[in-house]
């Protein structure tokens, strides 16, 4: 699979997704103050600490999301966007039905299998959870269904709304990166002598299921 970051080229312009977009899905973000995403989170965390609150708490996370939404809404309204004038698209139901696309269902099923295995491993205090490979699995197994769902929508928009395919190209690259990371993480754990026979059996099954999904995901 290609790992080269995509550059979208059209007859009229060339566009490359900004690097900060990657911070929305990567386990390890750039964590730079000048990053539009990480910078906002860092400022929010500093504000929480000044209030004597835990920046990693659920309460803090919800407040961060609320502040971000309010800030975005204010900016759009200042630019003249009228939220009250927004009407539901004619094809809204058809678009919503994509969430139950057979491939989405299969990927969500795989995610649940991984989640159940992770939950059991936590209860058993399994060592693999705290390895870098384990952390990658815990993070990216939830990213895969989100990006698969997005790509199915991207394909639908290209086929039905003459979408330019810019987000389709970027999301395909993201899916390649996520699949590569997951397969590498599982393979590294399988080659390790620190996991039990039962754990290896579960990892082999999850890897086989992931590889069976890979072709279909990348052919969206």
C-alpha cells in the first residue's frame, strides 16, 4: 500500500490537505502550539489547570468540545452564515442509510471483537496493553470504522453529487495508514514471546478478519 501523502490536482488548482488535519486521527499528534487543533487543546488544558481541574477528565473534554462548537458557530455567523435557513437535503435519508452499509456493519463488528478482547485483557492485566503496539491497537481499532464510514459517504457523494474527490483521496490515504499501523502492531505482538498462547490465538483471528476487510475497504 502507498504511504505517500496525497496531493489533489484538478484542472484549475492543486491542493494538499494541511498537516494539522492528521492530528484529528493520529494517536500521537504534533502537539504544537501553532497547530489549529493541538494549539486549541493545549490552551484549553492550561485553562483547566488554572481552574484546578483535571484537563483529562470527561467534564473537561465535554467543555472543550462545547467551546470549540461555540467558537466555530460564532465565526460562521460573523461570515454571514444563517443556521436558521439551513434545510434538510432532499437525499438526506439516502445518505443516512449509508451508515448501515454492509461494509460498515462488518467493520463495526470487527471493532467490537477488538474492543471485547481489549476489555478482557484489561481485566486480566495483560502486559501487551501497555506496549506501543498495544496502544496503537487500542487507538486505531476505533478510527478504522469512522474513516470507512466517511469513505463510503465520499464515494456516494462522488457518484451522486459530482464531488471533486478531494476528501476521497485523503481518506483513502488515511485508511491505508490505519490499516498498515494495525497490521504492523498485531504482527509485532504475534512475534513477541511475552504474550500467551490464548492471546496469540485471538490476535491471529483479529488479523485474519482485518485482512479480509482490507481489500473491500480500499476498493470503496
